[in-house]
C-alpha cells in the first residue's frame, strides 16, 4: 500500500470516521456516491469497489455492466457538515473496467487523458474558476421562484442571508482543503459569486463537484435553496463560471513573454486562437443545457460572439490586465462556461482546443476593443466575428462534425452525450410554454 493510502487509513481510525463516501460523476456531471465502511477501504484501494455501471447515466450497456470504483487517496477529506460523531469522509474515484483498465465512460479519465497529452508536450494546465449561482427562498415546488434578496453587484448587505451564507460556505470549503480567493454578491437579486484559487485542472474539477454539494448543503441548513441553473430569471443575469487558464512548463508560465504585446507568448496566442477556432464545436459541453443558451443570449457579460480582447468583458476570451511584477499570473479568461457544466469534460475540451492551436501554430486574429454587444451584427461580421451557437440544437450540430471533440471525449462519451442532448432538445422542442399561451391563446 502506498503512503497516501496508509495515511488515509490512519486518519480514519484516529478521527473515528465510520462512513466513507466514494464519489464519481456520470457523463452529464451528476455526482454519484456510495458509502463504505472503513474496513472495506483497504480492498477498495487495491482492487476497487464493484458496482452496476449500466445503472449510471452513460456508463455501460446491460451486458457489460460490471465496473469498479477505485478511490483516489489524494482526494480524501472529512465532510465538515457531518460534525456529529461518528464522522463521515469522502474520496473521489477513478472508474475501472473489470480488468483494471480505465473506463472509457469516466469523465475524470477523459480529463486525465487530456492532461497526460499536455504533459507529453511539456505542459501543466492550471485553472481558476469564478462560480456564480443563485440563492432562492424556496426549493423547487415549495413556493414561487423568489431570490433571497434584491441586492446587486458588490453590495454590502448587512444582516443579509447571502453574507452569512458565504461565510459559512467558505469555512466549510477551507475545512476540506479547498482554497477560496474572493466572494461577493453578484449582479442579480440573490446571486452569489465565490472564486476558487488556482489549481491544476483535475484538482479544480474535483473541487467544483465538491463546491456544488457544499453550497446546497449550506443552503439547506439556512432554510434556502442554492441553484446553479444558468438562467433562472428572464430579466436578471445568468450564472456563469468564467475560468482563468494557463499553461506552465515546470515553474515557468508558458503564456508569459516579457515585451510581447500584452506580455503574451507565442504559446499563449496560439492557445487563444485554438479556443476561438474550436469554440462552436465545444459549446455543447461547456454549455450543456437548453437553459444555457438563455444566458448566452442575454447580453451583458455573457458572450455570444467569438472574439478575444484585452480586458474586454464582452468578449468570449478576455486577457486580464498584466501586472508587471507578476509574470506567472499571465493567463486568459474563458467566459462562456456556465456553472452547471460537467467540469471534467469542459476543461478537457478547453485544453484540447488550446493544444490544437499550439500544435498547428494557429494565428491569433486582431482583438476586439469595443463593447461587442453594442455593435450591430453587420459590424461584428465585418470584424470577422462568428456567433456562438444560438441554441442547444445548433451546438449539437457543431459538435457532431467535430473530430477534436470526438477524439478528446472518446467514442463512447461522445456518442452518449450527443444522444442525450438530442433527446433533451426534442423534449424541449415539443413543450408549450407559458409565454406561448400568454401571447397566443386569447388572440388566435
């Protein structure tokens, strides 16, 4: 047994941990959990824990259903909302086939495989997400859709549920080893933002899955409801997950070049170009729900056109202002992702698109200097901008044609994801909405 596994077993005994939850996600990014007794862990570390993969969304067909969940001891953490004794801890798992090989259906493996390809090129991939979400007074079905307050961006809200919520949530995250950089009230009523500190992409994806559960647990404790739905209110901002990304070669930021325009290296410029070229085909994954496109169509700081800009918050890709004494902080911000995506698949595709740009030496087009939303469609096209997909259906069509996405996700995940999203679109397309009834029923 390795030292990390031995440390976990000793910690469980010392802290009277009686239940260990093994976590993994399905293809859509839904968190799955199975609780095991500590006595079972040594075997789980060695061989994995068997389960029926055919019962998990997108994992396996009935006749090949046997799978193994093998816990990653590096992800061990005690769950801070289970403060009573005996304690409860969690670990993320890698999903394996019965012969011990990685499962082609495991989103965590999709990201690990892409990170390995980056490592072969000499790069490590780091990410820093800004996670937005809404706090609502009631859970779905318990009352009208109502935010907990009517404050706005950066408002100091004395005696506000949001202030107390963020304090308790951050305390829980940090108790689990998840570092937080900033937190504040966002632009929408009841909307919150909590920014996680930079980490490697796999750690960030694990942290995001933990983050979403912690937010919902804290909300339940405070008698409110946390939602990561991309656009719950028509006239309020949607919830994005702007993600800052960078590549490192050892301890050196590969995006930084002193004296270059905006201090961006050739690697950084080609990486951005890769994101721009492949943006339409990866959007079905970075924005995977029908509702995601209500946010992208909403204007404001949600991008709808494919362009980049220096410190331009209306662009799809923003290059933050350079700090002269902090070359290692050089990075780019991808602004299309929403906080309801599957972070393992989304980060795998961001990395794959950027690496494609580097490997094929894509040229970076001129940056956008104006507010993109203030331009007319003709002006945007004259500047060479293409629109992002306008709907999940358009995004699916772009993804279907993409060799990059198929290669990155693997045949199984690629096919399942497309089939699932096509079914979601068809179901949505057949709905008769309240808007249609209000607009047409009395006049037609």
